């Protein structure tokens, strides 16, 4: 296993740049062949002097065996090795999960039930594992991620974003930002770190959040706000149809929050009565409408100096 650097030309601009690939030598029909295992992209940042050690570390992670002389990499390069190893493991899992149909037979969602008379109890294959010897590599959370994706699928949320003209990278950032809020992460910066270091959402979506720039997370929020009215109306209509709710309004509430700085270009930033006791800062007022079941019907922003009445 080694890293190959090649020159590539941009067909539209003529720009010449380097791309990097993880390559392994394999024998195919008795002849040595170089097979590309993973495209590392043009922004691969590991120093060339560490490429050999990086490849050895990746092989160590893939084999799950400790070496006599452990490879010690800088922290940032160790993260790169673990991320690359996880991507290779995911590729293997995709190959294993691919359905295979016999000739003349079609695959189905559920296998046909076998007759009761033909079912025989298989002998138990019990293995003993020393729990203290186990080592976790890139542990990830998956619960709230799986539930959030399932809810989005029920509402055709990703299809809605695509129909609004939002591209794939922005959709990836939007999904990560929303599910991060479900997990209670917080800011865009905290969500970005959570997606890279703790969450398995990238594996579920088959994307690499580590390669997603932080600025894309901030732009995702801007994109959602730009289409907020249509998104709210569409989702509320689908929720109403899905659960059979009657269209009611039970709560209309106002609150406000403050800006750090003067924000002179924000026409709604005004000084007023801050509910967070920050009368020294310009404010913006937030309005929210809920239906009888607690779902958001609509949201809106107002100038920071409006009164609740």
C-alpha cells in the first residue's frame, strides 16, 4: 500500500494541480497490478515524509492487530489514518451488502419461509473474548442520526431541498446541521466538530464530513433561511396529511435575542427591551406559530424594538 501523486488538468479552466490516491499492488491472473483503493483528493495534507508510516498505520488499523513497534504519528495524521481506514472498511461493507441474485431467480425483500419440518437447530458456535483486550477505533453515535434520517424520509425532506435547487454539498451540510440540533449540539462550529469526531451520520449518508469546510455549515443556515417560508409551508402540509391533524393555531409567541456588535447593515436590528437583559445590544424579535399538536406552522422575524402586543 502506498500513496501516488499525479498531475491533473481542469478541462474547463486549464488549471494544473496534483491529486492523491491510495494504491496497492495486487496480482491479477498471475501478473502484478496497481489498484486504486481510495481517491484522497487534491487537498491531501499529510507531509510526504510520513506517507510510508501513514500507510503502515492504515494497514495496522485494517488488520486490528497490534504491531511489535507501534507507529506513532502526529495527532492530525493519526486522525487522517483512522478516517481513511474507516472509509476502506465502509467500502468493504458496501460490497458485502450488495444483493446477489441467481440466474433465473429474482431477489425479494424477505426470504421465503422454509417448511417447519426442514428447519434444524444449528449447533451453537461460542467464542470467548477478553473484553479488556478490545480497542475502540473511531467510536460513533448512531441513534439520533438514524431516527432523524427516518423522519426526513417520511416527509420527503431531501427531495424537497433538491427541488428547491439546493446542491448536494449544501444538502449534506443542512442534514448535518438539523440532526446536530436534534442531538443538542449547538452552534455550527460545535456541530461541525460533532459530525467529524462523534457522529456516524457521515457513514449513514456515505459522505465524509471531515472534508466539509466549516463555512459550508454557516452557508447551510443561510440557505435554509432563504427558503424558510416554502419549507415551513410544505412540511406543515405533509405533517398535517401524515397525522390527519386539523388546522388550528394554539400558540403565537414572541421573544427576542441580541447581536454582538452594531450590525449596521441589518435593517431589523434595533435597541429595545431585551428579555436577556442585554439592552446595550441591538435586538431582533422572533415570532413562532404552533398548531394544536405542537408542530411549527410558521416563523417570522421582526425589528428588535417591537412590543409583544
